[in-house]
C-alpha cells in the first residue's frame, strides 16, 4: 500500500480490565501493521461506579481523498469505534442503567508544504445505545465531514494530536482520561494545478479497523421485520409476514437527494394462513413472499441521533399454494390448488418505505404505507380451471394498507 492510501491510525491493543493501579491511566504501544500505515494503539482509563478503573479501547481513523489540488478545499471524514469491555457493561448495568452515550473529541492537524495548521473537527457522538445483558458492547461513531485546504503541492498529512472521551450511562457521567498521543492518520498527494472533471478525486468512506464500515457501503444494520397487510376485499383480514432485513447505510457526505441505500429482505413462508372469503367460506392457504431484487432507495444517516431518514422501495412476488376450502380445520376441507402450483402475482408488489428508522440495536420503528397488489397468474385448480381471476378479484387492487415494523438487531458489527 502506498503512502497516499494511508487512512487509518489508532488501533486497539487492549481488551483486559485495568484496575486503579494503572499509572497515568493511558498507555500506547505500536503493533504490526499493513505496509504504509503507522498505527498507534490507545486505551482510555475510565472510572466506573465504585471507583474501579477499566481500560476502554478506542479506534480512530479518517477517510482522505486520493488526491487534492493546492488552494482548493477537500473533505476528510473521521470515524471511530469504542469497545466497552464486558466488565464495564456489567458494572454499568449494576447502576440500573440501560443505555450508554459516547462522545469523542479529536484534535487534528494538517501538515503540508506550507507548514502545519489546526483542523477543526466536530465531536463524534452516539447516544442511547442499549447495554447488553452480558458481554462487551461495540459503539461505532461516525463523524461529520471536515473541509481542509492544502496550500502547496506535495504530500499532505492528517495527524491526531489529542483525543478526549466522554461516556454516560443513563444520567451518570463516566470520567475518562484524555489522550495527548500523536499519530499519523492518513496522507494524500496535492497537485499544483486544478484537476479536470475526469480527474476529480472521490471520497473513500473508511472506518477504523473492525468498525463494521466497508470502504464503499458504510454501517451495516440488520433488522427483524414484520409486515402486516390488510386485505380490504376480504373483510379487512390481515396477512402477517416476518423475516429479516440486512442493510448497508452509507456514511459519506450525502448529495441533496441522499446516499444510495441497499438492503436484502428475506421473508419467512406462512403455512395454513386462514381467511374467510365471501363472508362465509373458510379457506386455508400457504404463502411464500420472495424479494424481487434488493431493497433500494435513498437515505440520510444521522449516527448521532441513531436514525436513518429513508425513502426506499421493496419489491416482492407473492405466491399462494396448497389452497383448501370448506373447513375451519387446516387438515380438513377440499384441496382446490395443489402444493407447487405457480399461483403468484403476475408482477412484483412494490412496497414504499419512507420515514425515519431507528438504527440503534433494540430500537423499533413502525411505518404505515400503501401498496398496489397486482393481478394473479398461474392459479390452476386441480380441476384444470384457471382461478387467477378469482384470486385477483379477492386480493388485488390499489391502496392496500401495509404496516412495516422494523427492530434493529445490530449496528456496525453485524453477521453476514
């Protein structure tokens, strides 16, 4: 890796609990690194309730451009990860706290051909992260973009010259020592002439190592999903589908329309769904909902408030089979459509999802929307009769009420 591609600095080296005997509260050590990087390992010593000191590993990094032009502003974006050890989580839960806040205030400098100047970066913060019942807690923090203007051609470097941490568990403040260690975060080449439009540098979104943020995507957030659809033509009967949504939320500075959003929605099949059609005929059927491509849209992520202002669309093909009628017993009645018959919506159902979604683990969000259920096709009965028009008449139509409930499962370090 060349020098201009360096972008991460502070890597964790501590995970053990340090008692009050740690002199000075903070220490640093170098560790093995990828070529071209100069990592510095840091751990803050924080005072827990009762006076116990605990070492809290903190990783800090910035994204930098590949290149910049002298005299022209370019953007860097800080990011960080704070890891509360299991012992700290246990001690904080012992105070009846259920959430924790974290704030990091960095001191940064830009060194270029003309000298060294201060970079004014805003604090990185995350609030009301739920404390787990046990084990460690990883807190990913995304900073706001900062503009820097290199003044001369050559190599420019961003340095960390100090770092302050503040933690709060509920209403209780947790005092932590500050860091004055210096570390190189990243460097980039500065040209003397203005780049052409095809040469304009593009921001690379990075995070501190292991922070759950990929170079192109950003924070991973997984959700439990419950989708409730009200069938107006079937006496407002409700069909409930459950599943998971795995999403990637960018943290790059967004354009006016927001950053692109992608997500993978998986819905569980429903067996023996019960409906009463024509107000007297009991019907059982099995339902399979399959995503037609990823969930796509635009999003504005606010990590500090733990929300993602989202405007997206999910496309789902609905399939119905093993249809039985004439009995309230799922094992009774007359089998009308066999299992495996390709009775489905002729095109995907498009479900709009718009609103502010909570992304902190444990946060629940409910979004009410409306969808158009397309006509059905392929609904061949055991008798050979095509019942697609019957299903279309019972189920299909515009303005079908849909309620989407999302519960965040993880933020940053999520399973694949």
